[in-house]
C-alpha cells in the first residue's frame, strides 16, 4: 500500500496540488474538523459508496490515526482503485481544517 505522512499531505495541499481526499472517520469525529478538500465517507459506507468514486483518480484515505483509513485503502485497492493511506491520520495533521 502506498503511504504519505500527514506532513506530506499538508505540504502538497499548501503547494496547490489537487488531492482527492476521503475521510473515513465517523460523523462526530469529522465535526471536530476535517481537511477542507476531503469528502466524508464513513468507513462502514465505503463499500456502498465506492461506485461514486472514479478509478481513474488517485485517492488519499484519512482517519484519526491511520488504521481505519489503512483498512479502507486496502479494500479499495483490492477493488482496483489507486489509493494512498495518510499515515498518522488527523492526529498528526497540522494543516488547516474546517
């Protein structure tokens, strides 16, 4: 599985790179702040929402610590998607959130 650190994701966003970020945390966790560019799809819904994703795009998976997003990334990778896990999750992310 491909990985980026939270710092690397932050730097890419700050440099104006367009990233397709999927936040797989639960609703109450996302209320505490998410990366503005992120789409929220709770982990339990990834299997049902993946038909809304484009296999031609690369996705960065995000959660609180990196574990759940890792599971989502492994699952989506197995379905033919190009995914990267953000190691350390939102606990390590220091960029802006909303």
